C-alpha cells in the first residue's frame, strides 16, 4: 500500500499526458440532433474487471452530436489553453493544444463518433489535478465525479488518497441494461448479473478509496422498477434493495422519492415525456420496426423521466406537490405511495429508511459501516445477496432473499444480535432463514 501511495504522489508531482477512456456519462442523442442510425459500440478493448471478465461500459449508449469547442478565458496560466468540449448535453474539458486526428467515418451520415476522440484524449490527469488544486482543494471540498470506463489501474488517480475527486459514482449495475442499438434491445437485468456487478465493484475499489453507491438518480429510472422482479416491487422489496445498497462499503446516495419506494410511472403516450433522449429513443425504436405500443413500453421502462415526476407528498391533487401544473405528470400511484401516508404507518418504507440510516450512522456501528472491509457471503446460494462488513474483529452480516421461496442456510459465522430486519425479525434462529423479499442484518459472534 505504501508503494502504491508513493506512486500516486509521483504522478501528482510529475503529471504526464495519458490516454484515458473516460468521460461524463454518454447521453442518448436528442431530438433535433444529427441522426446517427442508432447506437454503436466503439470500445473494442473494454477494460477487464478484476475477475477477468469484460466490464460492461457506457459505450453502448454512444450517439453522435454536433460538437462545439468553447474557449475558457481568464483561467490560470496552465488553464489558458484549455477548452470545453460539449457533447451529448455534457461538458468535457480538453487541452486545446491537442491535435484532433481524422477518424474513419462509422455512421450513416459519413461522420465519426465524437466518443472515439473522447476515449483517447490525453492530458486528463494534468487538467483534473489543476482543476482540483485551484478550486476544490482550497476549501477542502467534497467532490463527486461521474466517470466511466476506467480500469483498476486508474482508480488511485481518481479516488485514491490524493485522487482528483473524493469519490465517483458506481454505475456498474446500471450499465447492465445498455442495449446494443438503443433502449429497444436493452437486456433485462438478471439477479445473478446484478449481484456479480455489485460484488465485483466492491472488491475492485475497497483497497483504493470509496465509491458513491446509488440505486437511482435524476438520470436513471426508479430502482424498484429496474432491479427488482415484479413480485418484489413492493414495500418489502424497496426495503430490501435499500438495505443492500446503503450498507455497502462506500458513500450512500439516496435520491428523492427513493425513501418512500417511488416506482416508474405509467406512460400513455410519448407526448407525456419531457426528456429529449426518451423522445429520440422512441424514434429509434419505431425505425427499428417496433409498433407504437412496443416503443412506448420500451421508453416507459428506461426513461429518466420516471425519476423526474413530482415528489409524492400526499393523497391530494398533484400529489400535494403544487397547486399549479407541474412540468411532468404525477405518478398515478401517489394515493398509495406518498410521504403523508407513510409517516402514519410505522412499518412504511419511509420509517424503515430512517432506521436503516440511523443504524449506519450509530455510534456503535458507524466506524464499521464506514471503513469496514466488504466480504462476499453465501456466494453459492441461489437468489441470495449477502456480504459481511468487517472491522477490527467485528463482523456484521447483510443477507437478502431476492427469490420467491423461503431459504434456510447454515450460518457461515454464528449470529449474535439482530440489528435490522424488514420482516420484524428480532431473534437469530439456529439457521439463517430468509423469507421471500426479506433482508436481515445481524452482528456475528
């Protein structure tokens, strides 16, 4: 570890231009932008996970858009020659001294994808270090990066002791639903793939720094609808998914509505969407031969507008969000899922999230859940996502049953005390027993 830190310091003192497959998150091409004929992958050499399997990437979602290079004036001496590269509604800062090479066209319009250039840009380390030193570091600010397609060897540069950022978001599970050509051929996320993605990400990062763990955000559909099977898209399932995420090693981020179990909305027409990428993906699906109903169904599942519907405060007009007309329709299930109703129900998702957060932040377990090692548990048990958090001889087990049948397993390590359960379990049995959609947190002996 000491050698690794010295290497990081050496990079800081002697930054060298490096090619980096990185970037803020690729967006789907929006309506009115140059047509591209669907998504194409350009990552011919995806970085491996630490299990030597190919790592899923965001390259599946690449779309070409017109590019503007915007000079940044008034920066420090190093920054004077920097530019902002705008692509797919996101901004990229690049060294304007770079030569932009000609690339072979890969689209029907005779142009090359801008992402191919972004994937091979040089000078990223020096630029991000300059940005940090002249802004964030001056105030010891907490920073979160939205970074993709970096390998294990690059993690210290980004989230190590002297990394560019305090943390970066973990999108490993979200990448599983990337389609080859668009949303219309996006694969369903299997439990085994989801479990493997989360576990691999935890193992890959824990000796370097901390990632930011998310279930959903403003650019993703609702996690309850995305990661849980139909039978688990309920209060028990929302509690189970939340527990597994919040108690992982890393920094948990909770998005508005997640704490009450908000779900994807029902969309009756493409005209109800506001998101430009959703409208474009509807067009791509129709051009690929899907019917109106099929294209709408695809967009209903994948659209980020699912996470942008108004917050559901109570069973009242517009879910109590406004007395006017909101920018998006309110989710039809607001009479059942809303803050006011869940405040009145002791066993609601909202009250459970409060218990979950209180456990993580408690004086007795805060250090363990913050700095404790992540170790997979019950790896061969079907439909079980389980792991230990371990610190200084103390061990806590988090175990969840994502299946439909009750599971009974021998304890790998005997249980001592139940810390949390979404099924109101208070005592540990002679065996680990998990009912359908049950999550169980216990301190081990």
